[in-house]
C-alpha cells in the first residue's frame, strides 16, 4: 500500500480532494477564491488552506487510523456547541473535514499563563462529563476503546509487537528492556484496576490537549484536533509533559481547575490519587495510538 503521506501528495488525490472541497463549499453557499495550499503533510494527516468569499477554510484529511475525527468532532459539537466547532462538511468514510478558520490558537497569541491553562482544563473536563453518557455514539464513529478494562491486554499486545520487530529496527526492544517491561506488568494491571473501580467515568480522552489545540471564540474556548482521541479514563487527557516543563506554572492550581467540573464526584485528593494510576496507563494507550497512526508511514517516517 502507498504510504499516506505519499498518497495525499499525488495529483490524482489532490484533484479529488479539491473537487470535494468545491462541492461542499458550494452547498454551504461559499466559493473558492484563490489557490488552495497544502500547508502540512504528516504520516497521520494533511491540511489544505482554502481561501473563500466567506473567509479562510481548513480542509483536513486523516490516515485510516484517525479517520474517525470528523465524525467525532461533529458529535461533540452537537453535544457541546460552545466548546467544539461544528464542521462545515465531512466525509466520515475517508476521514475528510472542512472547518472554519478561527485565526490564531491560544498558544500562538501569547505564551499561555496560569489562567489560560486553568480555562483549557475546565473546558476539557466539562466536555468529558457531557461525552461520558454517549459511549455507544462515540465508539460507533470509530474512536478506539482504550478504557481501563482493556489496558492490560494492550500492554501485552504492544510488548509483543515491539519485541518481534527486526533487530535492526529502531522500534525493536532489546532483551533487558523487555525484561523491565515484563516486570512492570503487575503495576500496569493494578493501575488499570484502580481507574476502573474509581468514581470517574470512561469518556473521550483528547490525546493531545494543550493551548495549541484551542481557539478562543467570542470569549469562549473551543477545543479542536481530536485525531488522537481515545475512549479512555478522563485523567489520561491531562497534559503532564507540557505542565512539568513550565516552571512558572503551579501544577496544583492547574489540577484544581480540572477538578472543578468533577467536584461533586470526588475530592481533589482522590483525583490526585487516581492521577498517579493514569500516569501508568496513559503511555500504554498513547503508544498504541502512535502505532496505529504510523501503520501507513514510510520507512523514513
């Protein structure tokens, strides 16, 4: 099979995508007014910028593993129209989507401070609470089920996949690393059990939550870029790698903001205890997401 990034740069694919864009924009009473530019190509997605008589529009095409994103965004927009933009058009089978341009992201406007981080996490937690009651709909659009009950089996699956890679493959796990990971299996199983038995429901886990994936529209934040989303424990969405690199951001105050929409469910101390378990399960699910997204990558990618 032709790798995704090579397929989406062919004239045939581009012609088909631009025809679809024009048709869908016409249905929305918009017309293309200039050259369509392919801004970015990655192993998992590509974006085209489309100038129209109603403002700039973005087209996104996802690799098969993330083709669920347009339908998921549309579903979340119906559930929470103030937090997620409704796509202008989508093709769920091909993983194509048109969305309005919302100008600079929160991170592009300026270096996000404490209040911005708190705002992002409060909005994300509120969206998670809404989505938690819609498991059937979320899973039906193709979002991977990475709930705590599935983590132990996924850990074994990823270990097997990486151990069986060729010796000269950068992803191959050497014997001592395999031994370390096998020794960690009980910790993974215990952490997954803690989350499964805890009071927080399984819901949409964004997968890449940070101020670069948030717009501000009319004073409200709108979350986008759901290609890495999973149906998982909500605490796996917390952006720990981002937060711990910001020495000037007090993590406890950020965590307290995320806790606010859940405060009738558990205390902040109970949430912190669950977070310790989510830190163990999240890398298992994250590695699975990356593996699936790179299925059609080139050898170099």
